[in-house]
C-alpha cells in the first residue's frame, strides 16, 4: 500500500519518529495505547524507517 504525503507532512512524521526514538533511548520503554497489540519499533528500526521515508525506499 502506498500513500502520498506532502513535504510538510513528511517533515512532521520524521520529527515525531525522531522524538519517539530519543524517548525510547532515554527511558525504559513506550507508554502508549497504540501498542496494546503491537510491539513498537526499536531505536534501530526507527533509524531504518526514517531513512526509507527520506529516500523513498520500499519495504523489502
């Protein structure tokens, strides 16, 4: 599935991911209702996702 987002939306998503990544690195783990049924991405996985978002790579 592909979605299209504007440059402004992409910047917001990337900033939120980096903020989340920093919080994970500094604290014990995520506290969010979004992860009731899913395991959150690790710090390394967030790096990979941000890189794919920046460069338009697809999931392999």
